């Protein structure tokens, strides 16, 4: 039996001209917990996604070997 992980987020992207250069901001909101995660650039955002997906893949691999 295969178990899958599911993540849903509300993603917001905006730019701010309050700094010397326009700064890109990203936030993810978990609609279940209403927890916000903020990112200052795309690299931080993609690192978060890679880490989240990597953890899920490890969890699934452990479950597969336990059966």
C-alpha cells in the first residue's frame, strides 16, 4: 500500500520599493494551521520546497521498507 504526502499552501509574491533596490518577498500560508513562512528571495523559497519534498521522500522510503 502506498501512502502519499499532500501539502497545500497559499502563496503570495510581492515586491517592495522601500529598499535601495526592489526586493522580492514570498510567503506561504498553510491553510490548515494558518502558519506563515516568509522568504526573501527565490533561492530560499526553492530550498524550502526541496527540503520539504526531500523529507517526504525519505518518509515514504522508510514506510516502503517497513512493509
